[in-house]
C-alpha cells in the first residue's frame, strides 16, 4: 500500500485486496511460510536481485557506497559497521524505502539527520531500533511519507510536533515505544492516517484524536485521569475502526453519558474488544452503568474485561445475541459474586476467568440467564473447548444445572485448568470430551469427584491429568482412574504416600508417568502397565532410595521401561545407566 503497488477496481478495502495479493503470491510459492515469518526461495531471490539491479540493495552489499545515488529500496540488517556506509546515505536522493530490521551497530541519533535529508522522496521508513532516542524535527519534511514504523524504539520519549506535517502518512506504528507518554497535540492534522498502533504507556490521548475519522486501526484508547482528551467522546467519530481495540482507564469516565458517547454498538467492524479499569479501582454505581453503555456490536468475536470493580455484570455480558464470540477473558473482577451467563454464547470456544474473590458457588446462573431453562435441544457451552478458572479462592461448590441432564453441559470441552481454587471440594460429574485435566494448588479437591461417581464414567476421553500441589492420599484412590489415560503428572502432593495399585493396573494405555517433589510417596505400584514407556521420578525422598537398590520389588518394574529418569539429592539414574547395569 505504501509503495502504491495496489490498484484495485473493486469496492474492497485496500487492506483486503492487499491480503488477497499476498495470499496469491504464497499460493504461487513466491513467498514460503517459515514459522511466523515468510522467506523466498534462493532462485526467486536471485531473480529479484537481477531484475532490480542497483535500485534495491542491502547496506551490507559491497556495491552500496558507489551505487547509493541509484538506490530506491534500502534495507539494513545490523552487520555493516563501516561509518563510510552510513555517510553514503546522504547521496541516496531518490530513496523510497528504508528498512532497519535489527539494532544499529552505531548510535543512531546523529545518523538520522543525513538519512532524512537525503530521503525527501521516502514513502516507507522503518526504524526498529532501541538506539533511537530522539527524532529530529526534519522528519516533518518527508512530505511523501506514507508508512512510519518506530516499533522497538524503546528509548524514544517524545514525538516531535513536526510529524503532524506528514499529510500523506497512512500508517504510524509506536507499539513498543514504552517510554512514550504523550502524542503530538496536533495529531488531528494527519487526515489520511488509517492505522495507528500505540503503546500502553500513554497517559492520555490528545484532544484531536477524534478528528482522525479515517482510522481503521487503533489498538489502544486511553481515558486520562484529567480527562483532557474529552473521554470516550473522541471515539464517537471513529466509525470505521476494524480489528482490535483496547480501552484503558475506564475509572476516569465521568459518567454514563460519557460512556454512551462511545457508541461501540455501532462499530460493526471491531472483532476484539478489551475494557480495562485500573487495578483496585473504587466501586461506584457508575462503573456498572459505564460497562452497560459500552455494549459492543453483535459481530464481536473476542471480549476481555479487566479489573472491573462492580459486583455484577450488565445483561449484555453473556447475552445470546453475541453468537460470534469465540473467546472471553474476565480478569481480576474481584468484587463480583456471580458469574455472567456465558453458557448462552453459542460459539464460545475459549473461556478464562481469573481472580473473582467474591464467587462462592458456580450454579445454573452460569449456564443461562437467571438460571432459567434452555430451549429444547440447546446445550450450554455447546462449543466450549478450553476452560480455565484461576484464583477463585472462595469457590466451594461447582455444580451443573439443577434438574438438568448432566451430559448436556460442556459437550465439546477438551481442556480444563483449575488453579488456586483452594476451597473447591470436587468437580461436577460428566465431561464426555475432556482430554486434559490440569489442577494446581486446589488443596481440598479430595477426591476429584463426589463420592460414588467413577472417574472412568466422568472422564471417558481423558488422556492427560496433571496435579500440582494438592494434598491428601485419597487424591488418586477414590473412583479409580480413567482407563483412557496416557500421561499422569504429580508434583508437590506432599501427603500422597501411595498410588492405588488396582487403579494403575487398569491404565492399559499409560505411556508417561512423571512424579516430582512428592516427599512422602514410598513405592510404585507393583504392576505398572506394560504400555509405560517414559518414567520420571524427581526429588521423592522416600522413593528414590528404594529404586536405587538393585534388588527389591521395584527393580523389575523399571528394568522394562524404555525411558527412565530418576533424580534425587546427590543421586541420578537414567536410561543409559540402567542399560549399563543390565
């Protein structure tokens, strides 16, 4: 876009057309995926160099100095250390693009001036460099500049006001300029700006931010403590925002009228919305009113709410009208005593709830509004695949809907993670699709299920169970273990003295057993399954000496396991050593 290479006759956004062009180049193997990046085949790269000739060079090229006057596209990767090469930049009068991919070997500030002076024709300038501490005022002379990237200029503290003279600028990237606290006052002059990516360290946004009506990308919006930016009113005119928006400082919103001005409900192109108060913000009635007024458009796919100080959520949070939401994060809403009815979100796949200190029970209200009955054939959380509860320190009871068939809940849940739910005593009954169960610092889950329920029935598809810092030797005894298990990990279960003999003999699919820092466990079951291929025992003080002896009931067990790793204080025993002894 910045090079003016895209020419579309369709009504699509130029970004969408450009994405189609890029995908077309990938399909033709012009670009090839490599991890999170893309590379070119050597033959295509050589062809591109041949076609461009001296118009495209890297500063590392030996011909750079003598060809500087011809160069249109120049990149720097950090290996050129000759100061004469930097001096040659002043000859590059026709330079259109300059890309710095790595930190400069020399200090950057005194080299920017000749670069900017020579680059009066620059369209693209990318300075991804932590050595940039100051931008010269002359950057405002680059009247053709369309793309300015300053990501990772982590020492940059201010942006000169002259940058507001760049009337053709379409993209300004400042995401990781973590020392930056303010933007230029007259930023509203950048009438063609479409993409503005900001760091979270800004204290507030300038009053003119609302004049950037062409903005399609604004990752961060800050409501300042002094409300100098006019609060959320500045968002009213930005009707063309796409993608991700994170609103910070909602505790500074003056009142519900201010919140209503944001009209998030009309921003149908937003897909990912985050709403944040400051941690430990005081609770006032207006906080719930503000959140209620910030209802987004129903096309939203991801929602995050952090540090909300209210005691309950407005009705739109969990409303079944949000049928496109796939991910929800509720983070450190410490005053809330009731979870919103998120079970109504028909497309929800990923749910994370962290530090709800007021929640004592999860019941039918979590599945449907008011705990009411679902429509016929409609299952709550019918698309959910990953569920995480963290730091619900007062949660004592988690139950399914009263009077409902249990197999109607979480039909597709594959991963369940519980952390710091220190008072939770058991899990609800039936998770038909669960593959991973991860429990950490849930001290009272003894046993995992209510008495009388069998693990094999409750978890028919479970492959992996990880239990960290849970006390009590009943942990893996009551109800046995699911026979589908392939991996078992136990760590810091200090009161665990033994593993249930009968339960482990039934684990005919078990492949990995990992036990660490279980100081009171004395022995392994005599009949570990023959499917076991990986045994790891670390710092189990009563168990490792027993395994160390060449005789005894445990030695024949570990002799047949392909991979073993036993570690204790002053003692280690691995597969290679075992094979030597044998």
